[in-house]
């Protein structure tokens, strides 16, 4: 059979608790982003633009929305005799119990038969949870140039934030391109380096197979916590490839909101057109929607508004997904509104992230009081019917599909309404 040089394995199955109600019914990789796409589209588009044509997606948590979004893979030109996208959910093997993925390394280990079938020259393992633009071919070329057993994509982060990541100490062997990994720590309490792992790893296949098999009898199954330290202890050739561009971690609501805001302005940090980001426009029927309608009395400033929206009020510094309706005299400011939200007349939403299919009755107030500086993000779960004149305070969280009796009182700032 034809064997592609690179096999990409996307880890896309986690929920990420910090994203709260946005991941109640979908993995983080399937969370909508930027007005029309999903978080995983950045990894998929990077792979497409890098000419990598054999891709597997390992998904576990509430996979329906992700599977529905990926479809046949045609949106990323992943249909052909020797190219395609495979979805690899957990499965039951010969053992008596079902084998859920116990961690990132375990997910890859349980699919070694799939990997070996493709006979790749290198295995690219990456997260489907991040916002960035990267040509993986350059990293793979560096991996081969250094004859590395493992090459880790790294980016510099502020030292005070490095404790949240896997962190590598690199030498200066290759300047801005990369260097040998001298030490590696997984989420250290007191970081000794600013080079954080992107969760993009290029492995020599034989090294990966052996490491996964050696680790299988252990009680922990993570690449950062287990596999990389094991290879370091074995004095394997491990290099760090330095990524110089934008990277949105988006693990918290505030980071997710900020990454969306990074799409706006005269010189946006994220340029999806320049990056060549693709998405599945057939999902949710996006491709069949009418053009956006901005009525005479509406005003729009520094915002991204996708097809199918109708704006009669004021939208500024915001992102509106397909099908959003903004009523007369309503104000939407510094907000991200997912598919098919309806904002009633005289509403005011400031620094809000609202999941799909919520209806805001007339004169609803969400977020900080007008005139006050916006602080914490207010998050609205999907399928909510918010009664007219309701006030939802800054930084509050609303669970999906609240019953009517839960709306008898206003929501205090910072409150979690269930």
C-alpha cells in the first residue's frame, strides 16, 4: 500500500472544565470560534496547508458535535485514495471491560495497530484545542535534520504563567529555530524556563512504540507527565522547535474571550484569511444562509458578523455567529454570540459569551452596568429563554436550558445559576 510520510494524530477528546458551560455538551475542540468555525479547525487547516493528508482524531467526550462537524473531511480536502480523516473513539477490546482513554498517551497506545498499519516515517501528535498558525513541514524538517527521537513544538510564555504548561529548557544550538531539550518539567510550581510546550510533538515511530509499551503498566498515561520524562531519562535525542507566532491557549473563559477579541481591530493578531483557515460550511447549514441584513437604524463598529444575521440595534467590538438577531435599540458590546441567539429590543449585553439558541427578552441587561469598565466575562449556556427585564450581573454563569422557575429573580454578579 501507499504509505504517507507523516501520520497526524489529533487529541481532541477533552472537555476542559475551565470553559464551564461551553463544554457541557461538546469537547473543547468543537467549541465555536471566530464567528463561523470551531477550535479544531486551526489544527486541521494547519495540517491541510502543510500537505499532511493522513489524519486521525481521537475523541472521547460527547463526540457527536465534533463528528458532525468533521463530516467526510471534504472541507479540508481530506478525501482521496491516500488521504482522509479517521475518527478513533474508545472501543472495547478483547478484555472484559470497556477501554476508555485514560490519558493522552493511553489514547495513542490503544491505537497503535492503526498507526502501524499506515507505516509512517514520523508521527505528529497534536492537540485540537489551540488557536495558532503553523507550517508543520518546517518542524518535521528540523526533526529530521537533528536526527531526533522526539521534537517538541515550543513557544515562549511569561514566566509567571509557565506553571500552567509543560516547560522545556533549551540550549542555543540553533538560535531562533530550536535547540536540544536539556530539562523538561510538567506544570512546575517554580518554572525555570519560559519555553512552553505547544502540545505538538513529532516522534520517530520506533521510539514512540517502545515508550508507550513500557509505560502501559504504569498508573499514569500522559505525554507530558510520563512519556517525555521517560525519554529524557533514557537520554534520547529530544529537541525543541521554536514557534514564533501567535498561540491562543483558550483554556479559560477569559482566554477564550480574549482570543476572539484578537480577531478584531485594525491590526488583528489573528488573521484567519491569511492563515488559510477552513471549516465545514455544510455543518448547521451555514452555506445556505442569506447574507447579513443590517437595517437602516443599526450601527456596527469593529465587529465580525456572519451570514444569516439581522441587526437592527448597535453592535460594537463583537463577534456574531450565523443566525444571530439583534433587536431595535439593543446594544451588544465586547461579546461573542454563538449561532441563532436572539437579542430582544432595548437589551444591553456587555462582555458576554452566549452559547447557541438562547433568546433574550426585551430590556434584558447582561454584564457590567453601563458606564462601568467591563471585568469578568458573563457566560450564558445554550437553549435559554431569558425573560424580559431580567438583570444578569457581571461574571455570572448560566447553566444550559434553565427551567422557567429559575428566572424568578435577577442573577447577581459572579453567581452560578443552575
